[in-house]
C-alpha cells in the first residue's frame, strides 16, 4: 500500500446524495497518476493540523505533530489485485458522498508516533482534487485495540 496506483481517468459523474462534509469536486479531475503524489502530500501537510485538531497525546498536547505518511492509493481503483482496504474506503466514500467524490479521492495512510497509545497511532485521511486544487477533507484514527 506504499505505492500509488497507475494513471487513470476519472468518469464524469454527479453524486446522487451528498453528506454535509463532502467536498465539491469537478465533474472530471482528469489524469490521476503518480505525479499527483507531491500535490497530495502538500494537501496532507496543510490538512493534518485541521482534520486531526482534536487528536491529542496522553499529556493533552497535539498528537498529530511529527506524523508520518505510510502510503497512499487512489480510490479510483484499477490495481489487480486490488487491496481490500482500498475497496473498503471507496465504499465508505461512495456511500457518504457519491461516485464523483469517490473516484477523485485518494486515501493516505498515516501514523502518529506521539499518539496516546500504539493501538490508536494509525489513521487514514481522504484527499480529493477540487476546483481549488488538492484538499484534505476527512480523516479518522484507526483504532486497532
């Protein structure tokens, strides 16, 4: 899951139902390939302090400092075989925001070494290409405990 998926084109679709936290995406984001990785990482850098603002250490300080990016993958799919996690996150975004958002979103896997416990130090974040560029729009700590 450390490598991003290869080049692909996103379909031109409009979501049926939108959750209040869903980003507005263009009808077609165009090519999403490995060259997008640096822009996605820039969006992660900007988004982590906002998305994980309530994630704290046991001492109460910000737990998101010194985060590490473990990997990223496009939810557009196309890898064979496809990782089960990618399919799971695609279903989550499809249900929440529809096809246009899901097929323009990348999932980024994070680790927070300063997290309160080892079982809650892993997280994922969704980054999507919008008319304003790549933006982080959702994240969640993956509780392994």
